[in-house]
């Protein structure tokens, strides 16, 4: 390795740590953050392999035919098969197959527990995690770590969606009972983590009378409901304009581009920058001079890397190559890994 390469890597590591330690930061989780070296959930590129045999023969043959004809993965195959109707049985069949594959899995939580613990004690006005994943790793890790997490739902067996929960802050009364009885003021402490699952989640359902509800992650679909999981398809940009997604996306846009409490940094973990409806919000934020995007992924498609790497307020870390505010250099051995980043935030 040349001296220039060594200097670049050192400068990159220093700037990454500086950004991770700064305030007004949120995190955006993609499938790479749940992969866990194969012990977690599959990457989107692997979904067809794991759900193929779970689909009825006709649906399986239709998708496979599009793939054989050159469709680039499950998402593009579904696009080519989409009739444009509001009701799309094939989309629902694929979503159910993904959910049923995810439902019984219980990956190790240690890295996600470390992550939520560190996020929960950050000195920041809002502690926000956006997620594009269906899996419940964040929720289960928060339980294991005994960290309060708000996901937009309130209730018990059939929790219902209430976006106003994201406006609340934790109020903890003084631990001294006599001080509390004497009227000592409450003190604000341990602001809960706000988790916004922008594409829905395992355990989320649409009830015809109750609206969006949340049930146990491991339970089958309750009678009279359908899953609230946006299918892997370019059409998902339209899907996210309906409840409960509209409220989640409004908050996503508000914190990045048009709200009163704008974030200054978005840290993407395991997101390959392939969802254009997500990217549009991020690019709008990058028009702000006080906003920085930090991307950690094992790899990015060549066109994707070229699109983002030259921007002056973007840092990209992958295994093959990195970019620091428009200056490109060699890849990093492990800084892109969620397992490592969970100890750095």
C-alpha cells in the first residue's frame, strides 16, 4: 500500500469517527445490517432463492420465466408482471412468502443490543433509527437491552398505530420518593429511540375496522387482516403514500429536508442506495450545506458508487473502494461491517 493510500485510509477513519460522534445524527438501516454474516436475514438479492419453493407452482413459474428472460432480480421480475391494479395477488403472495421465511428465525442479538444501547445514551435531542427492513431485530434488541423504543404503535395484544407517539419525550420522576411527593420537578432522561420502519414490518397488519395494528412477530396472520409489508418492487414508492406509511415518510422527510428539527447527518448501515424513493429524500437533504451522508455497505453497484461518490458532503465506506467528500480511495477491510459499527456509534 502506498503512503497516499495509507494517508487516505487514516483520514477516512478519523472523519468517520468524527461524524459518528457528532450530534443531530440519525441512522438508516438496510438489509446489510441484518445479514450478520449469514446468521441473520437474507439480503434482498437472495430473497428469490429462499422463497422460491414457498410459492405456488404457477406464481413460481411466472417469476422464474421473467428472471430467465433477463429480469435483474425479484424486484424487476415483479415490476414486469405488475398489471397496475390496486389488488395484486402476486405481490401479496411474495410478501407472505418472505414473511413466513422471516417469522420463525431468531438470529443472535448481541450486535444489535450493543447498537441500541449506544444509541440510547447519545447526547442528542432525538434518537432516530429509520429502517427499510421487515425483520424485528431492532425491537427484540431493545427489549433485551431494556431500552425504551417507540415504533409508532401503542397497546398490548393488538397495538394500534399512533404517529403522535414520535412527538413524546420520556419524563422520569426523581428516584427519591420523598422528593417526588414534595413536588420536586420531573427531570428529562433517557429519551426513547424512535424507530421508523419505512417499508412496514413483520407483525404489522391492516385490519379492516381498526386500521394498522401490531401483533406478535412470530404469530400467523390474524383473521380479517393482511400484512403491512411493502413488497420488493419499484411500485413501493406509491405504496408508501398510504397509512401508516404516509406518517412515517412525512417524518422522514421532515427530519431531513423540511422540518423544524433538521438532522445534520444520516448514517446508512447496510443500505445499497438502490431505492429511488428513499434516495430522492436523501438527495434533497444533500442540497443543505450543513448535512452529511455517511454510507457503510460491503459493496455498491458501480453506477451507484459513481453517482454518490463525487458529492462534497458524502462519505462512502465499502470493502472495495471508499470516498471522502469527493476524493476516492481504496476500500476498507472492516469499517463497513455492522458488527464493527455497532461498537463505534
